[in-house]
């Protein structure tokens, strides 16, 4: 029986719908878009920030240093980097519709300060019963510990939860813990897959 549905944030709820600002920024530094995104999202500094070992400001300062930018230009860099991101309001509405029949959770590899920024800019965290940002708990996906942590907070067993993420390593990590994992590739497909899985389990009750 499914009792909870857990969602990733970046790449699922918040997506880069317009890559133009980020691509323009990459070209400014003679980088490909992937190289710039790897610098921000996949570096050793990123992992430390996601664990809460360094602050988001320290991570961005490191990124700026790699790009040869002075600290005074770092704020503008961040603004341009996130300029093409949009919240999927329809997916948030779907998540809200799952309650109260199902518990909802948000599990994101995110830096310090993310909770405040998300609340101020988008204000959708009230759609979730439990919100876990990796920097706040010192663990990150795909480590088993962070999955067990949110399951404990939601008071459900692994087999009682669905987990949705766009990153395959995180999907594999969730599956190893025993969750029903759905690889996010498109919002409509994700909603249909979630609903089909929920209906299947409801019909078995």
C-alpha cells in the first residue's frame, strides 16, 4: 500500500525552461553549457555545499574564482544563471491534490539558504508534509541515509513510498533502499506514472 509520494526539486519542480540565459553566460566564459553546469552542480565544491560543509555563498565564491570573476560580480552571475528557471505550477497543483489521501515529501540536494530562497521566490513548500534539503541534514542523495531520514519523518516504510527524481543515480539509490522509484523525464508522463502506480495499489486494498 502506497502512503507517501516524495519529489525531487531541481529538474522536476523547478526546471530550466529557457536555457538561453545560461548558454549565453557559458559562451561569455568560453565554456559549453554542460561545462558551466558541471562547475555549478557537479564539482567537489558542489558536493561539500550539498552536505552543508560550506555555505552557498562559499560555493558561489569558488565558482566565480574558477571563472576569474571578482566577488563583486558574483551576485550578477547567480541572477543570470537562474534566469531561465520556472516553477511547474501544474505539477505543484497535482501534488497538492494527492493530500490528504497520501503524504507528500520533498527531498532535494540543496545548499544552505535554499529553504528561504524557495519560500521567498516561489512559495510552494506548503504542498509538502516533510521538506528535506541535504545541507540541513548533512547527507545527500543517492546515499541511503537521506532516504531513510525522510521515510522516518513521513512515518512510512520504503515500500510504502514513491520517489520521483530526474537523476538516475538517485533513482538507483532509492530503489536500493526499497522505494518505488520513477525517473522524471516529462511532467505529464510523471503524473500519469504516479497515478497509475497509486491506482494499482488502491485497487489491491
